[in-house]
């Protein structure tokens, strides 16, 4: 992982990072790789201009227009590398490069707990989520969730007084689901809304798992309340585990299909939660003096033989079957940014193909 620079980003570098993430075929991992390889996004854009197969870089005018649109909506922007970019989120494998923000950005400096769960939650599940969120807020934690109906909405309501962060899968100006429109407006006023989607973006299936990685990445731990065996909440729990966060689950009746996922999490090692004290006791040591970030993997970088050796190592692991980038990093024991840079080179050479879910394969 490339550490955000210090002192703060220059205006030109900030715009350059924004331009890169708004360019075709460039995602967060590619931006990290380009910055590590070239030293800055500004230098990366200049280098890509000389690459015959390089993606078209978004113009500065487009970024300026997006910034003005956010301002008109009463929103702001947070770019990877900004001084107030959350360090816990910066530590994940693919941090969002640009976040639209609306509300109390100072909440990002406080320790957070994520609460997620079923959209079709039971009345008991919603009550527990609201109570848990209120008690965690009273203990000094900010509650983060995904602004969905059910458990998410209940958690936001319970934490409004103390502070809550809603992570959207849509644009900052789009309320989804519609029944949460009033709640979303209250979170924007009393808490904080975040999204990496551009204004005007409606609900798209591929953006919800990407939102979930932000929910997990912001938090010290994730509490799951009611989740079916195949649900987005379990994706968030898996991402939390991969990011080195604590995973908690509230047990439920084995007769209720909404509890099969949470009971399965407990069976597989998640910490059982019956009250806020179960979460607070586990996370309190991590809140002082600093957050615990994701564990730093053992990194072999550069690989024997220099950059060419690292590229050969990555190439050796690839085949026609799509492989997740995270798994590629683990197998090669290289840094996330190094693998991202190598994959970008392979992509420019036409040697690999990218697939949904951050997976790649040889062409």
C-alpha cells in the first residue's frame, strides 16, 4: 500500500488522482499502482500519454465540473491522500480514490463500528439494531452502515444523536431506497453521507459490493444482525475479515432463514453479540491511542530478479480461470500496489482480461 503523502496533496496532484479514477479501465488498484510506479498521479498521466495502448484519461474540465456539481448539492470531496482521509480506509487493498461527502466530516476522525443486516429484518432485529447503535454511540463510537432498509436504517436511526455515517451505492444526490429518503436527509444533516459514485448515479447491482468494502474499511469491527445464507451482509463480513477487522454476529433462531447467515458466522469464528458490551469490550483497546489497521502482509518486493522477476511471478499465477486480485497478492507475496502496477502493464499489453469482483485472467 502506498502511504498518503505528507504534507497534503498539491491542488494539481489532487486533480490528477481524481482524473485517473474517472478514466476508463482504471480502478482504485490501478491508481495505487500508477502512483507507486511513477511517484505521483501527475507523473503517471504524463507517462500514459506516451503509451500507445493507454486508456483515455478524463480531462481536468470533467473533474472541475463534477466538483462544481457537488458544491451545488451542498457536498464536498475527499481524495485519497487528503489529510482527513480516514487512515483505516486508506489501509484496505483498494481504497476509494475520490469520495463525495455531505455532512459532518469530523466524524471520520472517531472510532467506528459497522452494523449491517437483512433488508427484510424482523421487528425484533430492527429494535436490537437501533438499541445497539444507540449504546455504541453513547460509548463514543460512530455507527456506519449502508443506508439500506431494515437493519441498516434502524442502526442509522439509533445512532443519529451520537453520530452516524451512511455509505451510499448511489450518487450523493440519489435517495435509495425511496422509503429512506427522509432518513438519508437527516443523516446528511446530523451525520455524514459518503459515496464514491458520481452525482446522479442510480442504483446499480455492481456498486453495492463496492459500497460494502467501504463500510467494512471504515470500521474497527462489523456487527451482523440477521442475514440469509447468501446476502450482501455476509459479503461485508467477509471483507471485514480480509481487512483485519473484527467480525461480530447476533445469534438467532435456527428456524428463521434470516438468521442462517449470522449463525453460520458464529459457527465459523465470529464473536457472538448479545449486548453492546460484547462489542465495546473487544474494541475499546483499539481506540487508544490510534485505530488498529489491517495487518501488514509479508511483502516480497522487489521480487528476486527485480521488476521483471515480480512480473514473471505474477504471470506464473495467472491462467484462463479468473483469479481475484487479493488472492494474487497473497500467492505472490507482493504489495497490493506492485501487483496493481504489473497488472496494468499486462492490461496495456493486451495480455490479461478483467472480470467483475476484482478478478483477472490471461487472455
